[in-house]
């Protein structure tokens, strides 16, 4: 054999798996189709958010959390298929992985990372707040009851750093063979067992991190091992595949979309695994965002950035109608997305003003948060000062999707002009109707109380000290002159994560369609639906993607080390 284990994909989950194996003395070959500059994969570009439960950061803020509350929230959001908790049906392994993940998030996940030098920004964020009525099945509706989104100090690069360091040490020790520009094209199956992988050797390429690289083939290679791990990620950059698998009951993914992941996140390895006998489950479950804006300085094809909004902006569909409660900014990403796709639109709108933008807009991703990524305390302090943070201010100045106007009527005209100038886009905002929507909202705010559900939710958000300090603007009419001009931001669908994937048992072994083990094949990270083929069920609670990569890599790496 060429190695004890071959790991396909050098992103976060692949790195964790490989370094757990080498720590146990196993010989590992780690393959990736990209150049070495992209070591760490998508995680490098992330905001570094982790779902942690009953953490010191939460307790310092007075947040009362527990594993029991987090598990209740998870079940209310996941809506696993009946029978999952009894070990029945296609969700049974996702359910088991989910329970173990929540236990880890409330247990040793943070201490494990802390021992590796990872630290967190002290102000815990509140993502996916939900707002629906309590569900009959699990006693709670969708959403996080309390803030759980812990931003890593150093963002995504700081998450991958200890595992990159461990990988390089293992390479120096002769235990890890890092092979870049290797594209896996077939799994080798011998007598019903996966025994290796066939790859295409791609031409050397000096592409920078995340940038598209050449697919010129200059050779082939076949490798054998006692076990093979698929850590190749999902389908986020393969828009055709995403459209093909999207649940038709949720409408239609539009022809014009943005990508939140590099081009290499193509999903092709999932098909190769299926050809070898692996079961794919929940392929119609995805986690895309409706709040994407085109990057003014793109790195990969259709590069988009997600706005992380506070709750004050009006969210309007392509025809200028408000999204229904509780589809407010930051409350239910998938619900808002499905509202857009069921209308078969390619965009929606945030309508706000300059003051709200400056208080409430943040951007996802390591490169859009230089203060947190660079661990720059002086730059970070600007977040509590008047004015937008630098990256937001740049988008406001340079992006053609940020539209400014003095009146709602003028704003509607600019919104319609942008829609008309976009091939294939449709929608028309009636100027008088937009003015009426703004006037009605402003009257509710000006009352000092208000019965509008979004106004009530916004006031409630300010009860949490972090939101009051840096995330939620004091309620004021949009048309208050000193708060600056009105602003409309066109929002596009931004592809991101695959919630389904290779069906795996609780140790990460890949299964056949009948539930039996496909010997020799394992899967981690997004390729495994972040655990078991779908740890999230239908909805994610945020901070669970990086966490899922870490957890599956750790659990599967240790299990595999005992098996080979």
C-alpha cells in the first residue's frame, strides 16, 4: 500500500482528519486539486464563527445556555424525519451526529481548540433568531433561543492555522504526504472494498488562494491505502448541480446567482463516490443565502459576499412588498431564501437609511473583516464609533447594488432601473406603494412602542447588550433627515453549503443505499452533510459548518486510526 489512509481534500475537515491520523502514527496521503496556496480550502475565507454552548464568553455576557436548550433548538430547526430518534429512516445517522455535536459544543470542543491556541472575540453574536410559533413535535420553533455564534479571533485563518501547522510537522516527520494538483476521478474498488483512488495530475499553476486554476491534465496516478476519506466539500460553486437538486416544492433557484465558495467546490467527488456504491442522501437540502451582493474585487467566478444585517432594514421582494413575519433580516435565512425562490425571483431588497447601514451592516468572510482577521485591536475599536466599518463603506461607495435617494419615490425609480438593466431579472417597485410602506413603518416607530412585528422584534433585540452596542440601531423613522439618505441594496442568491451528502454511520463510515457499510470508504465535513449525511436536517443554526468540519474530522480521524 502507498499509505495507511488517503484523504481527498485539504480543507478544514481533511486537515483535521489527516492530523488526527498522523498523531496516532498513521501514514497519510492528503490530496487536493488546487495549488498549495489554497491549503485550508473554504474555511480560510470564513468569518470563523463557531456554535458553542454555555461558553465562558456567553456567561460573561449574562447569557444562560445549556446543552438541553441547544438540543431543543436544534431539533426545532432540523425537523428530522419521523423515526430518526429511534434509529429509523434516512435521518437516523444525521440525528445521532447532531446529538453528539451539540454535546461537543457544550463540552470539549472549545477546550480542545483553546489548547491549540484558538481564541474568540468576546462579543457573542445572535444568528438565526427564528420567531415562528413553538412546534408541536419538539416543543420549540426554529432558531437560536440565545446568542451562540462565537467569532474566532483571527477569523477563518486562525481556525485552520493549528491544523496546517500540525500537517506541516507531520510532513516533516515523514507521516504526511501532501500532494497538490491531484484531482480524484475514481475510487478503486476491490472485491467490494474501496482500496484506493485514481487521480489526474493537473498542470502546475501559480493561482492565488481561491482563484480559479487550470484543469490541464499532465498525467495520471493510482494510489492504494487501507482506508480512503472523502473530504472534498459540497456543490456550492456548481450552480447547475445546485439547481438540479433544489427541492421543487421550494420554487426555483434563479439563473443568476452568486457564489460564496471558490470554483473548486464543484461536488464532482460526490458523484465518483456514488459510482463506487456510496449512498447520497438529502441532496435537496442546501444552505444558500438570500442576502448576497457581488464582490467589487472578485477572487473566484461570480464571487459574492453576504451581508450580515441587523434587524431594522425593511426586506422587500422584487415587487416592493414586505416579506412576511418573521422573515426579518437575521431571523430565518432559509425561509427568506425560499420566499424568493417560490416567487421565482433573482433578487430582493433591503430598504434602510445611512444611519442604519452604519450601525447594522457587517459582511461575512475573513477578507471583509480585516480587524478581526488581523487581530488589530485599534482597527476593531472603530466598530463602536460613528460611521460604517471600512469594508462596508467601500461597498456603499463602489457597489452599483447600493442605491441612494432622498425620497422613497426616487429610490423606487433607481431600483427599477437596476432591475431593468439586468438581463433576465424581473420585478417592479411602485413608487407610491414604497412611500406608503416606509410611512407606515415610520409611524409605528415614531409611536414609541408600535405593533408592527418587525418594530417589536427590533426593540427586543436591543435587550441583548451586544446588539445594543454594535449591531442594532436605535429605532427611528427611516426618513429622519439627520440619519442620511435612503438606501436600497439589491440582494441576490448566494450559494454556500450542501446540507446533505454521503450517508455515514456514527464513526464516519460511508454506507450503501441499503444501510450496509461500504468497506474502506469514510467521509467528513460537508461531503458527509457535516455528519451522517445531514446533521442539520432542514435548517442550520449557524456556526455549525466549521464546527461540523472540526467535529467530523476529529471523530472520524480517531475512529479510522483504530481501524487501519
